[in-house]
C-alpha cells in the first residue's frame, strides 16, 4: 500500500494591526509607490505587544484541527517552523503542544528561515510515508516585526507577522507527491539575523536585526526557484500544464511573476497574499495555501506546487495532489 501524506485541515492567523506603506513613509525615506512597484506590498500585519510566535501558532493550529475534525490527542507529531521563537528553549513546538494540551506527541522546531514550512512538510512526509506517524501538525509562525530595524528602509518595508498551519493525515489515494529541499550555507553574509545573546567578541556590536543585500538575494532567488520547478516536474514526470496552482513564498511579486512565467502559468493560477501581508517568512506559504483552500480556489484533486526560498540559503518545493 502506498501511503500518502494528505492535507486534512488548514488554518491561519493574522494579527489585527495593519501597517501601511504610507505609515512607514512617515518614519523612513520611502514612498508607497516605490514599495508597491518594487515589491508588490501595500501593507503588512503587526503582532500586538502580548502576542508571540506560539500564541499566533495556537490560533492557526486550532483552525486546522477543527477543519480536519480531528481529536488533538490523535496528533503524533508537531513541527513548528519559525525564525522568531518565543524562547531559545523550550522549542515553540513544545510551547504549542502545551497550549493545545496534547500530552502524547513529539514536538520540535525547524529553522530554515522563509523555507521553514516546506522543510517541515518534507520532514513530516517522511514520517507519514514510513509509518512512523499518522497525524502531523505543521505550523509556520513568525513575528518578523520584532527582528526588523524600523529605521532601515531596505528591509522594514518587506516583512509582516502571522501564522499558517496544516494538519496531515494518511491516505492511500492522494496527497504529497514529492518534496525537494536544499541548503547552501555559502551565502550567510547576504541575508542573516544575529543572535546577540551568543555574540562573540568580534560580533558583539552587531545589531540584532535582519541584514540583507536585497538585490543580490533577489537574483539568486529567481534562478534557484526556476531550478526547483524543473526538479519537481522531472521527479514526477509532469508537464508544466499539469500544475493547477502555484503557492509561492511571498517575498516579492517580481520573484513570483518570474516563477509563474517559468511555469507558463497565468497569474490567475498563482496565490498571492503579499499585497496585504508582506513577507511573513516561514508562515507565508501556509497562510497563502489556507486562504486559497478556504475561499475554494484550490479544490480537492488539483495539483498544487508550493515553493520557498530563504536565508541559509535554503529553498524547496512540495508538490501536492490536494
Ligand atoms: N524606498 C526607496 N528607495 C529604496 C528603498 C526604499 N524602501 N530601499 C532601497 N532603496 C534604494 C536603494 O538605496 C537603491 O538606491 P541607489 O540606487 O541610490 O543605491 C535603490 O533603491 C535600488 O535598491 P535595490 O536594493 O537595488 O532595489 P531592488 O529593486 O533590488 O529592490 C528589494 C529591493 C525589494 C529588497 C528586492 O531586492 C528584493 O525583494 N530582494 C529579495 C528579498 C528576498 O527574497 N529575500 C529572501 C527571503 S527573506 C528571508 O529568508 C528572511
């Protein structure tokens, strides 16, 4: 019997506060038109002072569990993807486990920056295919607004907060067709966020904010995502026209358009959320997927390509027959 990992529930959470390009333009030298033309972003959500990665994860997770009509006690494994954990430890996965009141499961975090939820899907798929788990909760959750330097116009315009979740179950028919994940640590200096608590003498003065050489990252992202599309199609013996939906990481509309072009897809088949959410890092793909499932754009039986690129560099894809 072939065991597939099937998505049986989705969820998402966006904090209440909306921060517009106009508001940012009042504090740094930028404009709504520059930000929108270069990135496709108009506004982003900002977490409240008492919100954390785990509190947002809980809301998204409960939605996914409810959508799947699943007893939380049946969940074997929780994987949380985040670059903004509540604490160094325990993991945000364990904090989420506590919040959900689940006693008998394993929980851990995955750190792969913006590719985190694809990495989590890939790990979960191996557990389900091997028979090691039957129900796995995956959450991507980020408070990017707290690691962004709000005086740096090259980064503060890009990021937002939120959480996305999926619950995976076992199916004999359809589900995740394949996952493909990659890392290349060579490019650390192009995109990083220091951790001041463990700074050495040499980097103790570094600010604990995201640092990015955006233009260079942009070029690598476009090339890399083009390659992952080919790799995914080849692995499944599929043509570009077999893909019904593209659910990309939401970093920049120009990167998304380039990937859609590579797939010869119309933008009507691409789920885009970044206009009102910005880049929510590891939450972005799952938030977009949740949105398109809930508004019935993505239908059961359709073939969906999820992909992401982020710091590390890390990149990956998941091809799903939903
Ligand atoms: N407003 C006005 N001008 C700006 C702003 C701003 N907010 N930011 C930069 N500029 C200026 C620059 O100073 C530069 O001026 P100069 O020509 O006088 O030097 C000019 O605009 C062009 O700057 P670029 O960086 O070349 O602009 P670009 O078109 O590349 O857009 C952006 C920048 C939006 C950051 C883009 O490069 C990008 O999206 N990069 C990829 C981001 C990404 O995918 N990251 C990976 C995921 S994130 C993660 O993993 C955490």
